[in-house]
């Protein structure tokens, strides 16, 4: 039998993996720990379906059907302290919920022109008051509060809360009138630079009959909106009023802030929506966003043979102007042969000598005679949070090698390599990026495992060890606010004790799992057979709580702080770098509360006002699944964490048994 030499691209691939085994957790000459990253490729279909495209800001709005008010207690003449919240009610049902430490002990009442309603009593001047105790655990407060429900005519009201709290102590309240009219806001631009403008567009919206108002559904009817007050709190703690609030011709309002400051910012919009009958409903939006600093894409790019893998692999170098020369960024671009779409490349890379390098197999970009290689929709994102840094519509690179179409070993007749040879994602490149030194957490490499991860700001790992096998290992990093990237690196370094592992993630742990598999080489890449990644209640497309909880946490002095990755905008930016090849390895589960006839249904009263049903108290069903992933469905009767009305979703023994049996090791 005559032996056949291995095709050059495949030989390079094997050599690359041999090198990779020694570089998963490499160390630079200066002693800095480094981690091997993947060079990503996505087929034209991923671009055409919008999977690896940065969506328009209008596609990821934040909606609010409530009023969120904040105040602090002041000393009363007769002793004690009082916090006052003034609002306008459009008439009908009203739900009022004070928030803060010891809130259940506050004496609450509503003052208005017709008198005073003491809410803690069974009756009032207007009608019966229904009272329910409510957990504040979603806010990080152990004390319960009370929610009051009553019918009131339209008018102006003041919620007064009296307590023995010291003057200056923070207080807040959520007020809901049960109406479906929403105040909707979205960014005017994805890229927000320090020193530049921050613009939001605000509109009103009413749901179309029978159409759920999911994120970006477009199923609502636009209604006129009004903005009474707009402020922003920058990352340095300063608060400023909007420079301009301008009504637009379509009933929406443009809100403009100038001289943006780098870091996480929270915009507060107090406004109203006009309903079809002419009545106005007061609403407020807390919009969390990210302002970036000091990164610009240049107009120049080069394409040349890879220094490591030779002419069968291409380095695409993008010129970048960045204040931090050694920073790591995410870069991506669509590859076009004149007007013919070839695919998409992306990945994490360190800025070296003013360049960011992406890689791709040469056969992916084979050109016909007369065609030119063009990079379109070229973009940079922060590594930590994935906020967009800069976008260029088109760059024609300087090509320093032959890219003329020709058939070669391992190539199909159209010049593309067989996906089974190279895969659609995770192309080898042996590029590495610096990571924090937590080598003290990494014991010698041992067995194959099933890694169980918790979520954002969790005080403990919620997965019950008894419901998983002896090879399950519970990751723990309690009370932390980590970006998806930092979370993923932390999982990888702590789980480096295992030869290989599959991941089961709760909440943000599911997002971090997908991030780890997409961007870094880790024990996930050696695991199998079985489901590589599984998650329950993961806010893959963000959660409305990200802005509201950050704002309330800022007021009340609790929670773990803002997390841009968990906002709708941040999640959209992050997901735009995840190809279908990675998404297809993720199995997603969602849950929601039990429907009880003739009863107010919720998982958490505190978050129910802020989310769209079905939801689990944190994650909405539509957000817990992504295009290209494996949707395992919605199950009723389980909530996000313990302390909510139904049991915690991580305690579902039936689902846990399935995930344990099906999980890769």
C-alpha cells in the first residue's frame, strides 16, 4: 500500500495542536502568565443571519413599565426620620413597594389632596389595601419588605415612609400601575468615547394585542413620550443633567449628554408615555452603559503569511491607536472578495507595535482572478466588558502574498477547506494574552470532571453536590462582579487541575462558559463525548435588572455594582463575536414561576415589575436562549435562586440528573 503524505494544512494543524498543549497556560519571558487564545472563523451564513454582526442600538432597547424613586431619610421635628417619594398616577391599580434595610418595619402612607392612606392598615380612605411580604434578596438585602396593592383615582401622590433609620440613610421605592405602556430608551450610537457625546433616544410604546413585548420584537405600537428630567452618573461618581432634551418629529425624544467620562455610566430618565386615550403614565428608566477611552482603528491593514505556520495560514494585521500599548482587545472583520462574501474572522489579541493580528487559513480567502480582498465592518471591542471601541465600514488591506484561487490539498473546488478538517471556529494560532497570576489555585493535573459554576455576585455555589456524580467539581468565587472574560479566565485557571471538563453554568456562569470555549484553549477542548456546555437561567441576551439593580445598588449601597456584559447592549456586543460553531455546543434551559389562578404571579416581587414574562426573577425566557444554541425549553415551577416564591432552579433533581448523565468530561 502506498502511503500518502499528509496535506500541508492538516500537517500544520497537527503541529499547531502539539505546540498548543504546552501553551495553554504559558509564561512569558518576563514571568507574566499567559493563556492561549483562538482565532475564529465564521462562514458567510453567520454574517448573512446577523449572528456575528453588531446590531443597531435600536434593536436592544431598555423598557420600563414602572417608576423607580430614590430618596434618603431626613429628620422629622417630632423625632424619627421620613423619606418622601412624589409621583403621578394615571388611575386604577397601584402597587407600591418600599426598598431598603428594615423596609418591612417602615410606616408607609400615601398623601394626596383628598387625604392620607396609611398603607399598613387593612382599609383606607379610597378602598381596601392588600398587603404582601416580599423578599429583597434580589437586591442583596436580607430583610423583607411589604408590597401594597390598591385602587386609586388619577392624580398626584406622595409616598411617605417613616422609620427610626438615621438621617441620610438611603431608601427607594418601586411603583407600578399595572398598565402595559412602556417608556423605551436606546443608545444613539454603539461607540461611546470619553470626551464625546452620550445620546439616548426615548419613545413610548404600547403592546400590540396578543404580541409579547420581547426585546427588539417590534410588536408594539409607538406612542408619544415626554422626558421630565434626565441625569447621568459617571464612573467617577459625579452626576450631571442632560445638556439637551429635544422632542423629535415622531413623538420620541433625544436626550444628549456632553463630555462623557470613561467607565460605567448610569443614565436616569424620568418621563411619561401617552396612552391612546390621551392619558399620561409616569415611567422611569435606569440605563446602564459603558464609555470607552483611547482606541481607534487605523485605515491601514496588511495580509501576509503567518510567521508560525507559513504560507498556508494568513496573518491579518489591523493598525490600532491605543493609549495602553499592551492592551488586549477583541477584533473582528468580514472578509470579502470584491463583492463576494468569504466569511468572518475574529478573536482576542494583544496590541503589539500598533497592530492587532487576526488569523485565518489561506484557503478561506482564495480569490478569483481580478478580485480584491476587502475587510468590511471592521471593529474593536474592549476585552473586559466587550464595549465597542471603534468601527470602520471598510478597509482594503495591503496584500503581501498570493491569494489567487487555485485547488490545493485539503481544499474543495471552491477554494474553501473542509470544515471537518479545520472546524468553523477555534482555528489554531498559538497567540497568547496575559492573564492574572492565580497559579496558586492550580494543583497538579488530574482526572476528567464536570465543572459546576455559579453566577454574578453569588454568595455560594447553588448546585447541590448530592445530585451530581463523584466527578463533579463546584467552582466557587463568591460575591464577585466579573466581566464574562474575567469570569471565563478564572474558571479556566481554577479548573486547570483537570485533564478535561464539561461545564454546567448557572446564570452568568453559563455566559462565562460560552466565552471560555469560544475565545480560549482550555480543558473544554479536550472533553467528550456528551454535552460540552449546559446552562440554566443564563442571561445570554442580558437582563433588565442590570441597569436597575446597578442604580438601586448605587442608592442603597448594596449589590456588587454595574456589569456591562449583563445589560441588553453589552450582551448584544458580546454575542456578536460568538460564531454558530461555538453556540451549537451550548444547551440552554430556562424556568419561570408557577401560574396560580386568581393570584398575582411572580418569582420575585422586587424584580417582577422590571421583567417581561415568562421570567425566573432575573432572566427572561427570551434572553436565556440564543440563535444557534440548543434550546432545551422552558420549565414551570422554578425560580432563579433560593428565597424566591418557587424553589431555586438549580435544585431541580430531574434536570440535574439529565445534565449530569449527558455532560461531557
